[in-house]
C-alpha cells in the first residue's frame, strides 16, 4: 500500500543563514532544534533522505520548510521564498515519485505571499502551503493576512498550519521559571506550541474565515493540536459566535488532521470520530520524529482502521484533497 507522509520538513543553508543574520535564536528557541544530526537530515534532499524513507516505510514525502520558516524575515523574505521554492521544485523534479512540495511564503508581505502561492501551485506544481502561526504581532486571522487565505482558496491549496513558539509574553507567563532547556521544551514541543497552533485555527474559525471561504481547507498536525479533544466543550461557543454553522461543522468540512509522527491508535480513533476517516492524513514529522525499524509502516498496518479507511489514511485522502 502506497504511503504518503504529508508533514515532512526540510531546510536550506540560505534560510538558516537568514535566521542567524536576524538573531532569531534569541527570540525563538525552536531555532536551536535545527542543529547537528537534525540539520543534516533537514538539508538532505537526496539519497540520505530517501534511504531513511525506505527504512521507515514511507513512499512519498510532502516537503515543507521547517518552523519558523520565513515568518519573521520581513521584505527580504520575498526573494528568499522564491529561491527556496525554486530549489524545492528542483529537488522534486529529481525525484518526482518520492517528493511533493508545500510552498514557502513571505507571510509578512501578504500580497506578495498570495502571488507566490499562486506561482507555486500553477507553475511549479506544488500541493499546498505551510504557515507557522503568528506573523510578527498578528494572529493568523488578522485582516492584513486575508490575501494569503484568499489565494489558497482560489488555487485549491490546502494550508498546513504548523506550530511555532508562543509569543514572548505568553512564554514568560506560562512556560518559564525552570532551566532554559526545560523552559524551551515546555514552550515548544512539550506543550506550548500545540496550544498556540490550536488557538490559531480556532481564531480562523471564529473570525468567520470559513464562512467567507467555504472551500478553504486547513490541515492540523499532532492529532489536531489539542482542539479535537475539546470539541464538545467548544460547542458552547456556538451560542455567541455568530457563525453560519456550529463549530463542529467546520471541523468536518474545512479541517484535515494528521498525527505528525505520534503513533497512538487511541488518538487516531478520537480524531476519526470527530472529523471522519476521510479527513485523516498520514505524516511522520521527519526528521524530528524519525524512528528506525519500519515504524511508519508498522503503525499503518496496526492502526485498527478498516481496509477502506486505512487506504484513505495512507494515501487516498491526500490524493483526493490535492486532486492528483
């Protein structure tokens, strides 16, 4: 059975240098996670990556620039996004049966980002785009960012909403007071950025974005970034939201969900119960959750879904979403 993993990351030396020039590590602790063996795997878009894909049982990786991507880079990110996408397109062209691509966008320049997304989808043949939460001081529902979502809806580009580190004030209030290592882990992959990503998605819902753009599709990783586990409680917002539909409708109409390498069948089945098996997508969150031993394939084969749902989870739902 073909296995397509849709949240798999890469990095280029040029982007890494741009982060360094900006001094981004001082304000975003996640930058420190991209060194050593992890960095080597991120920048490898050739035989080393393919060998690890084979080892874990993945046939196709859908590649996206790792967090925090270009969210903090300002006007210079316009040209950098174009070069990054062109480099990624070249990697896909070298291995078209093994790689697909998500667009990198200069999100701090929304009009330019919208045009770059259109170029990536219509010219380069990309499958969607990835955003990493806040853009400067703006949450994703800020009106200035509307052109990006309008472009995504017009192009049929699903938007993978990836976590990023919470705002500094939030980190100080909720995730500090321990060692620097614990503070960073608590604010990022331990818990903080999952809350942040879930909140960003809910802000999009509550802003009425999906009423204005009903065809827009968003992907959340990590089994829904905590949102799905409180779906029943979120229903209380229906009384005051002013939305055209209950929140549960948007979860089943505008949201796809993937596990990001968290191989827990109970999370998978909770997700299926909320959004439906036809909205499950597979991913390994390479290289961060890479584990040897044919791990991805073993999870697929033991996940407990019926044959049709397993086929959709492995590849069919993604292929239907992107239309090819």
